[in-house]
C-alpha cells in the first residue's frame, strides 16, 4: 500500500453567500455604475457634436484651397444645461406669466408662490376685501338715499294734491288765483293747510299765497332759499327748469350767487315764463315749498331788470 492513501484529504472550500443587505447594496452599486456610464457616454457624445460643429463653422487660415495650414484649436464646448422639468413648482424665468397684465395685484395673485421671490399676497387680499366692503356700504347708502328721495317725492305729491283739492273747493265760491275771498277781496288769498311742527303735533297756517313784496304780477319770478351759499352745481339749472316747466312754458332760467347778504338770499334763481299767468301760478306753487330741507321763498321780479341782466339789484 502506498503512502498516498494515508495522506490527509484537504477540506472542501465553502463559499459563503452574502447576506441579503449586502446583495441589495451591490445591486444599487451596479445600477449607479450603469447610470454613470450612460451619463458619461451622453456627455462625450454632446462634446463630440459641439466640436464637429465648431470645426465646420471655423474658416481655414492661410494658403490656398490646395494647401493645408495648421488646424486651429477647437473651441471649448459649452456645458450642456438640462431642460427644466415640467413638474417644477418654481418659475423658471425671472419674469412671471400674468393672466391679467392690466392689474399688478391680479398679476401677483395669479402667480404661483415662489419662496425665493416672496410677495405681499396677504396685504393684497386684505386690501381687496376692504374695497369690496366699502363698495357694499356705498351701495347701501345709495339705496337708502334713493328710498328717502322717493319718500320725499311722494310726500310732496300728496301735499300738492291736498293743496289742489283745497284750491278747487275755494274756486266754487268764486275765488280766483291772486285775489282774496269775499266781495271786496279782503279774505284769504290761499287755502289753509296743516303744517307739521313736531312729532305728533302741527299747526294750521295759510297756504301758498301771492307775495306781499312785489311790483305787480310778472312773468319773472325769483326763488330764494332753495339752496344755500356754495351749493350751486352744474345740474341745478336743469333741475329747476324742469320743475318750473310743470306750471307753464319756461323761456329762460338764470342762477346768481350774491355776496354780502344772508344765506337765505345768497342764491337767486330767476325763472322767466312765457306769460304772466304762468308766473303767478308758479309763484304760488313754489312759495313755502319744502325743497332739500329748506322752505323756498318766491317773489316777482321786474321783467325789464331781468332782461337787462340786473340780477344783483335789491329785492
């Protein structure tokens, strides 16, 4: 028997399998190496393309077309800038897109918020909300003013109807406008009316009558205390002409503000009618009429002085 039979047998080599965590790390490492290789290949391809384009665009230097001179060094390729992601939430340009370029506030509100370029969004929202509240209050005020105006017009219309009814009743007894009751005309020249003085109380006074201060009947009348000093606007003349036209044809209307007199006489509104009868009726209707929180006074005016533009003469 040979001695080899009794030689020790070498132990078998056992390869231990790596743990699961080690396998995962190796897989990730292999994936990263592949990704790196792809990026390097893409970068090298882009650099090669840029170099070829630069060589094609560069003109040849020296010699004729047949001679070849030393080649110029290729221009260094610009680094490739990756395209912006479509899912980026940060604006790519410094100038942002605006849905409403007419308004700076709307432009800021429509923009997506950028932490690198903060804006005053909260202040804009507060300002817009405040403006909306002020507009709502203004609409409410206008609505209340319109309702108050309609109530005043209805009240004036009712007073006019009552005055007309009393006037018609007096005419049954032979009364004529501008004359007093009775055979000699010594009676009242206007019907009695009820005037409110306080809440739940009133007094009986004589209604609209012809003014005592007059130089005879005239087709020109002057309204006093219709508005106060400094309250004359561009629409007042048209408004007074329209109101005066209810009692006859109006030829002209002039508004003059006088200095050095009381506030009740500071604004004179001259109205010229086509005839004397219209002036008499209008004077009776306007006198003691409640207009804009003031009681209007009305007197006749000399037509010659009116045509001569003598508006500042003593009344």
